[in-house]
C-alpha cells in the first residue's frame, strides 16, 4: 500500500492494494467501454428491438448486489423493464423467474465466473427461454462462465481490465468496477458524456483514501460490536454490500445490519445499542435527503449509540445531523447522481472492514479462521433440472 493513502499496512496485502487501486481502475474501466462501444451498441441495439423484452440482472453475493444498485438505472436508460434476481434464487426456483415465452436479456456479473450458481443460471436460462440473450460482465477471461458464452451468437462477454480481478477473498475493486461497467453500459449511447462523472468518481475515491483514511482507521479502534449501514435508492444496495464486506473481513466478529432510511424505522431500529456504529449514505436528491435527515434527528434524540458517520456530497446544514465524522465529498458545484455515488461510497466500509480485521488479529486476504468462506464458493452441488 502506498504511503499517500495513509493506510498502515504492508505491500503484501492484496486487500489493501485492491482497495487503493479503485480510482485508477474506474478510469481504465471507462476507457475499456469506450473502446468496445461499437460492438456493445451493435449487440444491445438488436436485443432492445425485441418486443416485450425484459432484463434480469444477476450474480451471487456481492455480484448480486450490483444488480440491486443498477436495476433502476437499466430500466431508465434502456426503456426496458429490469429487475435484480440473484443466481442463488434462480438456481433453486428457476420457474419463478424464467418464463419461456418472455424474451430476456440476462446480465450476469461475475468476478471469476467460476461460481457454480453462475454457470447453472446460464444453463437454465438457455433451457427455459425461447428467446434469451446474455451480457456477461466479468473480471476473468478464464472463468467457466466466459468460456461457456464466448462463442455463442446470443452472448456478449465484456471483460474488465486485468487489475479488477481481486485476488483477496473480499470483493473490492471487482465490485466497484463491475458496478461502474454496468452503469455505463446501460447508457452506452451517451458514454462520452459520462467521462466527467467517472473523473469525479475517481476524485471522490482519492479523497476518501487520502483525506479520510486516517480518521476511519481511528474509528476501527473503537470497541463497537455492531454496525448499521443505511442508504436510499441505489445507495441501499451499497449499504447491503457494506454490511457484507465488514462481516466477511471480520470473520463475523462484527454484526452488521443494512436498510433504507425509511425502512429502518419499521422495527430494525431496535437493534441500536451503546456498542453500535451508525453509517449513513446520504442521497444527492434533496427530496430523498429530507427523509434521511429526519431519521438521523430521530435517532439522535432517542437512541444511545457509540458513533456515527455520514457520507455525502455537499451536505446541506450538516451541523443539524450532529455526526461524529462527516465525509463530505464536495468539489465546487459538481456532483454525481446517486447511481454513480453508490460506487465510491462503499470505500469507507472497505477501509473499516480492512482495519477492523487487522485489529482483531485476522488476515484480511483470508480472514475466515475455520475456512468456512472462500474466494470462490465451495460445496455447492448443482442438481439436474
């Protein structure tokens, strides 16, 4: 890890390197899509012309959360109804999600492409749909999913830059780069207009790594037992990935929750206690932000908790939030939409997970002491359908 990231960890840690590499990889991912624009556009335009088409965004674990972040972006940018369904749901209940007569574009997100559910979902889609197309967004050219799709006319494999294929257990750069790739591909016709958004995203990422890393490391020295991540819209998907990242990197020693701001009021708020760290991912939409501020004020007035962190862009009236740490990524009047902000706002959770793992005496690259979790899921038997 380079010293200018303020991360006190050796160069041997894949996790630390992969976290630090993200701003650079986002720019490389953008350029890769620009280079593939013609072939992507040709493939997708033919697919989008099909009447009654639907889009299913899929993946397992972290890769499934990408679909949850992007489903509204795909619907809005393509004009085609899109929904996120994890491969782990599809494999056990394929007929609940695959309807033979409904033309479908299956967008698969896969770091390695070797998860058994990923390949099984591909095969089930081929069997259960009369008209099926696949867009595979992956980090590995050697994955089983890539090899299954590469020579098929109904498939397009978009391979991300080599550095996105994380070697550590926890997905970090692969998650953010695949999310960015999906977001940009959903609006491929306007790719040139998004260069500024990608540059801003990289700037925000560097700001978190350079300016706020030390404070986030200090937070991990607190004796918290629980973390709650809250986000609205696409940021709820980031909250979900944040909670998994900390659980993975701390080997389950830190209990995590996630929810939307409004959803948290309906029961889950009971999970707050004196050992809880609260992390708010604030929307850039003033309408949404009103609801978020109301919840923060409510928690501040009623609940006892250990510490609170807010992450946002040019937050209005931040003093009213009474946060212990405010990560306000404000650069002039330029902001990015919540779709893009969902990508960089995962970095604080990655840093907290990394350094809490170290403080607990774990090895971040392979934090599971009993070997219960692996970089590629093991022990899954795929049965014939």
